[in-house]
């Protein structure tokens, strides 16, 4: 009986941990990158909004990480729409020029944010406007190209 219960429990845990997306597929790769971007930007925004204590060093590290991540997901959008549980709308593939333009805009504003963080010591108030630009760039792409 114990053996059967253990097998059932392990099977249930394995299924709950699996979201059905191959982590090595283009969809799995970009989902992982977008999750890292979200976590990083949430922590940075939390520092600026008082949800987390402001730490200039950690904020600057987050900006650099976000800038690196902002350049990565686009390579994982294949030429033809892939199968799977994607949040991407068909417009990603139908309007590639606009999609790529918004990707470059995000890369630009994350780069600007990194530039601002080079002026030490960092002041949370002075970081709000550049961080707002990053969040606006994310929102612009989501509004046009992501299923919510």
C-alpha cells in the first residue's frame, strides 16, 4: 500500500511540475527569458515603489541583467508560428517589422537605464522616469502582440 501511494504521489508531483512545454523549444526558451525579465523588473519596480528596500547596487545589477535579457527572447521566435501554449498573438508573425521595432525600443530603453545607473550613488527618485520608460516599452509590445 505504501509503495502504491508513493508512486501515485510522485506521479502527481511530476505532472504538477510539468507545464507541457519543452524547455529547449523556442517557446520554452522565450518563456523562460520572459519570466526572468518579469522577476527582475518586479524587484526593481518594488524598490522604486517602496515595496522592497532600495539598494542602489542591486538596482544597478538588475538594470544590467534586464538589459541583457531584453536582447535575448527575439531569437526564439521562429519564422513560422510555433505550436504550443503561447501568449503570443498571430500578429507577431504577421507584422514582423512592427514587432522587431518594439523589441529594439525595449533594448534601447533598458540600455538607457543601465547608463543612468552608472551615475553613483543612485537615487531612487532619479530612476523612476527611466524605469517607467522600460515598463512602457514592455506594455506597448504586450498590448499589440500578447494575449492577456
